């Protein structure tokens, strides 16, 4: 996994410490403004639905490589792209809910891999996102169900898109 350093502006405590221990830095949230018809993060009570996120760079812009896994994009690059998409989800969550410590359980990840027809390793590619959730949140909060599918195309010619559902801790 790539190494990133946590920025000082994060409001998390326990999870911020874990990110720091892992050498992970959250990027700026995705710079593309959501449309009036949709939101990146939708909170309904304790339920949180997260729209599909693509790999982003440290400034919140769409990150390469671009193309299909098994073609222009290697499996390892696809795994790193899934990690970058998950880091973008973390950043969007901090923007929306204020602290990753509010997360009580990751419920599900849904990963899409734009792959060449002969490439069948899309579950391994999405393992990059799942592994990151489990490393950061641990086996109780981080354990989730998962879908990993191959698709014919994704926005901006990115190789991976990840969406998620989670539950917040009940308010004290």
C-alpha cells in the first residue's frame, strides 16, 4: 500500500491515531461537486450510504492510471486504485460526519472494476479497499460484506469505483 501521512486538520481521535500508525494520509475530499440530484454521503439516522467514489489524488482530483485492468492497468495498479477510492470515501465521511470515530460498523462495500474481458481477478482488486477498511477499523467495526464485479466502463476512464454502506455509533 502507498504511504500517506495524516493531515493535522482531521478531527478524528482513535481512527486518526490508527491512520497515523499505518502511515496513511487522507486526501482532500473529492473535488467534483455532487449534483443537486445526488449526494456523495447520505446520512439517514444511523445509516450512511456512500455514493461511488473513484481513485483520487491528494488534492481531491481524479487519479490515474486510466483504462481497463488487465489491459493498460495492471492488477497491482488496480489494487492501489481501489485503496485510493477508499481513502476518498474516508475523506468524504470526515467532511460529512466530522469524525471517522463515529462509525460503528462497515456494512457493505460494492466494488466495480473496469476490466478486460479476459481478466477475472476483480475480487482481488477490490481486496485493496476491503483490506484498508479492515486495517484502519479493525475486525469488529471494519468487517463487512462485499460485492466485487467487473463492468464494461466507469466514469472518467478510471479502473475502479467503490461505494459503501455503514452504520454510525448511536449518539451518547
